[in-house]
């Protein structure tokens, strides 16, 4: 049997090869087509069991194969794997594009919706039917035949372009390296960054220190390296990835936006943002843009204060005028000067195994779950770990893979994905299966043979908690309809369960469970913890403006941008970014050509959701602060109202169920600036 088609809970990743992709996808597609036709041709009365359930089942089988193949292109990309995946990409894209345009299927669903059984549905089954019908209409089910054909064509072509965009970013990232052979040019760099760079050079058969555009290599260099010219080289390469040569994404930007505009128009929407956000919490592009603009206006005064401080320090450091490649360096210098905090001081207290143990202990106390590692061999890389999650009754709720360290065959960033969505059924509880991926500083071996574990920055600890929040949303789901379970929720709701988990990384009671020096076992000294707390808001306005700039550009490109009026898309984005930067010229780069979240990652017209979810997470965390950071009662309430509920009810309703009211903006402003604002954020 083709291992990519295996239905086993443990996916045989160790057996799946590039040559399995095309036959597996095509065979599964053929089966799905046959099942779909049988569903359409079914005589007699329509029911949930013979109409909705079979549709869900055939989609689950096809999605599983496609998800696994796509996952492998992200973690062990190779030319052979890409060729195989891209060969079948148009075929399964066409199937998914045609599905809601199939007149026979649409008629079958409408016939079922008119039955007495359908009219009596309640709870999540009613919501699933209602949302399925809406999804079909939104996808063009009621369009004339010619327009349906164009919609299908647009979706297939968009899938191809978005995949190519992502490949170009990965290839452009890997194409650059900075090799240093003079130790004097490493001045300022912490030992951890030097050791990692030396190991990277050795892995390539090089002498010296090798730096790349992978985050664990890039960020320490930009933060600490005193060699300004080398910072310029690394920074310039990073912000101009995929903007020229064989990996040039500039033509793809304009084409993707054009196709999205046409698609939205065909489907009856004013713009792509209105189409993308209709089913979310904010409901429209204009509402999302209003939210981003309002928060920007509130942030600007704090941002100006921060920039004035940074500019003054840059002048004293001889960096006049401060350049874009100086910014992180100056931010780190000012952090040290104001708070006597060097992020590298914290690394020894965050060895990855201890961070995970602490994370699992926190979630045990809050939600009554136990996470244990299980050795398995069916993995895509030897570094991959595997874990099981069980509740206090011993029920196997789910399992997950964890892949923590960068590779050239692996895309950058951190993410969580779902492979299997289980949940309650007549046969009992079916466990979920997912994964967490990071690109953290890897462990290393010293010259004397000593093993140094993966030591994380505090930000990497937050990232670990963040992705595990997504994983909990998936694995603790108790929704009986998989399509409405776990993380299958609106984009501006999905980040709440992830972002709220980051809050525990700042609390002494939580940190004391795991933040201990990897050599001495001592907890973080009180003086160092106090410095961490005092510095929490440091550069908060800069970070917030950076996120708001991305959200603003994303929404503007999908609402306001008119190529006939606004010209080149990169130049347009640069103009929009200028007010969010230290000086206008800081925005004059090609960040857009590597903006995979928006052009390849599913966040088109939705990047604002990170800030929207920060409003929700800061507000929701106030209940834990009032009732107990590790309160099982509060954790259970959060689990029952939000974490286990998926899309079984409207997100605003679920939020009110947990908090007893609508979200408020004040807690985010207080967390970021020390300011308060009682203004409420509308969710309608």
C-alpha cells in the first residue's frame, strides 16, 4: 500500500518518498470523485447520514493525503518532492475549486436542508449545515456556468502562484550566507551565536563562522554585532529576499492580488477583504481597517517617544544617522542601558527540555491533562519528537509531533498544523493528531565534548507556549463535527488560544516551574526576573507599530490598492509603511516579496487578526490574574467555554460565556504602555 494513503493513526513518515505523492493523491482524488458522484446520484429521501456525513468523510480522506504531502514540502523540501507536489497541485486544487460549484451536489445539499430532519437539527450539526450552505454560496454555487468556470480557473491558478511564492522565499533565504574568517569581526556577539555560526560553517566544510537568514542566526547578529557593515549586508539580504533574479516574487505579487480582486468581484463582493472576513468576528474589511487605524492612532505618541530615545542613543554611539540595520542593535543597547537586561542572560535558564516540562506542568494544572513523550521511528527527520496527551480519566485526547530546529530543507518560522481531527463519536473518543514546528537555536557540542542543550531566548519560550496554545485548541476539542472542531475557526479567533498562553511566560509562579539554570539548577534570580518585568514594555510601541504596519499594508492591498492609480505594488507598500517607521527610508525595502503569511500562508486580508487577538488575550487573561494564574477552576471554565469548543458557536458568544461581557481594549494598552482605556471593542 502507498504509505501516503495509510489510515493508521501514526503516519508512516519514514516510508513516504517523493515518488509516492503523485499516485497517492491521484488515487485518493479518484476515490473522492466516485464517492461524490454516488452521493449526488443517491435516490430517495435526503438525510444527514447519506448527504452531509459522506461529504465530510470524503473531504477528510483527501485532505489528509494533501496535508501530509504539503507538510513534507515545508519540513524536508527537496527538488524531487517539489516536482511531485507541484505536478498534482492543479489536480487537487481543481477538485476543491469545483466542489462548491457542482450543481448536483448543491442541489443535494439544498434538498436535505429543506427536509424535516434538517429543520430540526440543533447545536453543532445545525451550525455545520448552515455554515456549509453559506460556504457554498460564498464560493459561487449560485453563479451562472461561465462564471463558475472562471472561479474554478482563478482558484487553481492562485494555488499554483502561492506555492511558487513560498518556494521562492525558501530558496532565496537559503541562497545567502555570510562567512566570517576574522574573529575580530565577531565583536559584540554572544558566545551562543558564535558557537552556532562555527557549527554551521563546519557543517558546510568551511573555516570560520557562517551566518544565514534563518532567524536564530540572523537576529543575534543584528542585535549584537558591532561590525556595522556586516550588519548592513545581512539586513539588506534579509529585507530584499525573493525580489530579484531566479527567485523574484515581484511579478507574483501583482498577479496574486489581481486574481484575488477578480475572484471577489465574481463572487459578489466589493473587495477581497470583505470576502475573506465576512465569516470572521469583524465581518468586513472596513471594520478591520478601522480597528487597525484606531489602534495605530493610540500607539503613535508612544512610538514617537521611543524613536526619540533610540535616535538620541544612536547619535551617542556614532550611528548618525541611524540606519535600518542599526535599529535592533540600538534597541538592544538601550535595553541594556535602561534596564541592565541582556536577553542572553536569560538563555541559560531556558533549556528546551525544561521549558517543555514546565509548559506541560502548567497545562496539567490548568486543564487536567498529562503530556508524555513516546519514542517512535515513523518520523520525517531524526530530530522529531512525539508526544501523547491524556486526560485524568486516561482518555487519549491526542498526540503531536515536534520539530524544533532549523534546516535548509525547512521553511522559516514557527507553526502548528492538524493532521487528524478526532473528537467524540458513537464509537467513543477518537484522538486528534497534530504537530508543532519551530526554528530555535539548536543544541551544540563544545570542543571539550560537553553537550550544551538548546538554550532558548525568552521570545522563543513565548513562541513555544504560543504554538502549544494552538495545539491545545486542536487536541482538546470536544466537537463532534470535525469540520467545526479545533482550529477550524475564523482567522481572527484562532490566535486567541495561542496568544493567551504567552502570558504565563511572564509570571513568576509559572516560570518557577521550569526556568532553572541548565548547569546549577538555580531559578532565575529575583534581580534578573525584576529586570525582565521592568523591560516587558520596552520597545512595545515599536513592536506594535511593526505589527500594525503589516496589518495595514495587508488590508490596503486587498481593499484600496488600484494598480492603475497606485502603480507598482512594492512601491505602494513602501509608501504605506513609511509612517510606521523611524524615518520614511526605513520602509524602502522588499519585505513584501517575502510576506508569506499574506501571499502564501492563508492570512490574506487577515494579518490584523494577530493584534485583534492580542486585545482578546490580554483581556481574557485578566480573569486568570484575578482568580489564580494556575487555578484549575478558571482553567476548566476556559477549557469548557473556548478551548474545547472549536467553531461550534459564534466566537463572540463563546467569549462572553467565558468573560461575561464583550472584550475591552484597556488590558492590551495597559500591558503594552502602562496605559488604560475603558473603551470597548465591538465584535458585531
